[in-house]
């Protein structure tokens, strides 16, 4: 059905062209001073510019979207690396702030808790691999 997209475009174009801005004022001024034809031709120039902007936006967005979808895996890998690097940066900064304040006993507890957490994560990973379905 070719009529529905045409009507949607007509409605969109009318709503884009309807607000009175500098171009609308220019068209009205030319209509008043030079006549309807000159005002209408000025409006056609504005409509052409709107169509060009719409073309660039529509097809540019389509090209960008298709490019990003084609590069999805690479972008995810870059995102994983960037997120991980950000985590390590923040962790290093925070630990560096508390480094001088922690005593030897606190380091011992930090080591025990982190070791236990690593063991739990390892068990979850092994369990997930064994019982994959």
C-alpha cells in the first residue's frame, strides 16, 4: 500500500513546515512584497532544504545503524575492555586512598575475603560448565 507512507510523509512535512520561524517570515515577507509566486517559491526552497535534512538524517541513521550492528561483537569487546579498565582504575584509586590507613590485620582480612570470593566465583563457573543444558 503506497498511499499510507505517502500520507505519513505529507503529515510529517506539513508539521515541519508549519511552525513560523525565520524562513516562514521570509516567505510571508516575499509574498507581501513580491507576490504569491515568489512566496511559494521561497517555501519550496525551504521544503527542499527540509527534504535534504530528512534524507541525510534518515539514510545517515540507517547507515550508522547497519554499521553498528555489523560491528556489534567488536563494540561489545571494546565495551568489556573499557568497563574492566574503568573498574581497575577506580579500584586502584580507592585502594590507594586507604593504603596508608590499613594495618597488617586489615590486609589479612582483605586477603581472606577476596580469596573466599574468588573461590565462590570459581565454583559457580565450574558448576555452570558442568550443568549446562
